[in-house]
């Protein structure tokens, strides 16, 4: 059964409780990397996620994705609602 976009976004919010690089995030959420890039751009535009670091040639300088305060609050509210179901 396929997951809805909302379910995938919830998975991303939960996976980003700590900063993650794109590869690790795709593993945690079991989602395609090219689609994940698009999803992350949309979540950044919504103010739920932001980036840290700058793209570079060394492994340690790659971009990490982190939740904003708004993203953290959204994740908390969604998880609270899911617990009540």
C-alpha cells in the first residue's frame, strides 16, 4: 500500500528530530532521494525545515536538514493527535 504525501511528511518530521543529511533521511523514511529533495524544498518553503552547512566536497561539509520551531511544533501536535486515535 502506498503512503500518502501527508504520511511521508510526518515521517520526515519525525526523522528530523535531530539534524540529518539527505542520504540518512532517505534511509530513515524509506523514500526516493530525488523525490525527497522536492519534498524538502516544499517543507523549507512552508517553514517546517531549514538547512545547515553548505554543499562542499568533503563529507563533513554536506548540508544537514533540521526542524524549525514551527516544524517541531507541527511534529509534536501530529504525534499527539495520532496517539489519541
